[in-house]
C-alpha cells in the first residue's frame, strides 16, 4: 500500500464512516489476538503470562470473565474509536499506523497495566523474562490487523472494487 494521499487534511470521504470502520477493524483484530492468546495458553507456551488475568487484576477483579470483558471493551470500543480518529492524521499506510498505534498501546501496558496488576514495570515481578517480547508480538499482530482491515474498508477501496466488477 502506498503512502497516504490525505496527509495534511483528511478528505471528507476519509472521515465519513471512519468510526464504523474503526470498530469493525478493532473487532476483527481483537478476535484474532484473542484466539492467539487462547492458543498460546492451550499449547502451554509461557503459561504464567495470561494477559487477560493481568488486566482483570489491574482493574481489581480476579476472574477471567472480568478480564475477557475488559479486553473486549478496550480492544474494540476504546482502541477502535481512538484509532479511527488518529489514523486520519498519521502519515503512513494504514497497516503501518496500526503497528505504531499498537506499539504505543503495548508501552502503556508495560508501564501502567502490569504495574497496576502488581507485576512491576515490563512485568519483571513474577512473570517470565520473555513477557515484553511476547506481548509486543501480540500487540503488533493486533495493530497490523487493525490497520489492514481499516485500510481495506476505505470508501476508495470499495469504489475501485465495484468499478472492477462492473467492467
């Protein structure tokens, strides 16, 4: 995907429907990462690193249901809405914007969520050494899917697709 054409001022079509596109993209990304997190746990890979329970603990709850609920609300609503607003001002392809966005979110998890859950900065207390790396990878997957789906849902993409079908 080439560099963005709407660099300084987003076109009206870039703004129209951006919230819906952001929510759809965030839902897709959240489902993908959720399935990967479940697979990670099922395979026994770094079993002490359970981000859903860490989120629940950071919020003062100790149940997986609370963690999954928070994960879905934050992953879909909060990040979907924020990304749909920020993306129009970012200068790169949507998928690159998604990676950058996810990196900032990951840093927030390392500096705010894990310490709030009692794990210290970057999860140095009680979690495995690879925690920052594994969580960064999961966040990058989230960001890539978020930005890619958001980019695919742009009105110009659909207009081009409809044009190809008609001719």
